């Protein structure tokens, strides 16, 4: 998939989560997915998580995947979503990329969700560190840079009612987000790993340098396995 299309999907992630119902849409994108991938997507508890999981997979489906996704929107009677994306693309809202494919991510035969692990995650942290539960302290530091309970919360799969509860919990935005992070950690249990948390924060466009600083301070690179 072209980098400009990946960026278009990422910048419109919340819009897509709000406007796609995965249980109704998944049959229309069956040719893009393996049975394993479909099971992975639909195993998520909420529609927001299902759509987010689908978008993660879509990015690594290679050349032509974006166009097939666009065509599937029409098949699924989601023309308003297609029009929205095509209008943004026509207006060159995602700038700085040529109309050629960048390096296509090699398929490895692993049908699990691609978690988009940052280069620094792979070099500075061991697999054990990436799979350890994210600490409350690390989440509290990251909360200082995360903007907007509603935007981040939708990516985490919370309902609007629950998000309003977080907003009412404190007049301080970072405290609202910290409370939401803690609720996510409790809800996800063993799945609330460092790797999964970082993926969500990158999708929410939290500053990458701040994220790296917090995570590598909490989980020192010197402890990473070679």
C-alpha cells in the first residue's frame, strides 16, 4: 500500500471507527483477509476495536489493498465514507509522498495482527519487555501528552457514555486521560502490554519522542535481551 494511503487511513482512523460497523462490513472485504485474520478481527469485544484491528491488518495487505477497500465501501453501501476519503485524497490532504509504492512489507505467513512496532521498540526493548503489562506510572507520564479523551478513548474501544464519565472525573484533561488509561489496563488484563499500549498511542498521534522517552525510562534498554 502506498504511504500516502496509509497516512490517509491513520489520520481518519476515528472517523472510520465511527462510520464502519465491522460485523456488517467484513464480508465485503473477505478477499483482503484470511480466515485467521477475520477471526482475529471479530474476536475483539467492541466495534471500535474490531475496526481498529481491521485497519492495522489492511495496511500490510500490499499493493492494491487500498483500492479494494474503497470499492468494498460502495458494495457495503458506505458511499459517504468513500466520498469522504476520496475528497481528502483529491484535496491532497496527505502531502509529501510520490504516487509510487514504497517498500512493500514482506508477508511472513503470520496472519496475526501487525502491531506496527516502532524501530526503537524492537532495538531498545526485549520481547519480554514489550509483552509485559504497561505500568501505571508509564501511562500517567504518557497521559500528559495525549490530547482528547474522546479521540483516544474511541481507539481504546470505550463507549461515548463511558468517555463522558472520564471527562466528568476531573477538570484536568491529563487526569481524565490517566483515569481512562487505568480503566483500559484493568479491562484488558494481560493484553494491556507495553507493545499494545504503544501501538494505541501512535494511532492517537502522541508525540513519538515523548513516548520513547517514557517507555525506555520505565523499561531501561540495558535490560533488553540481545
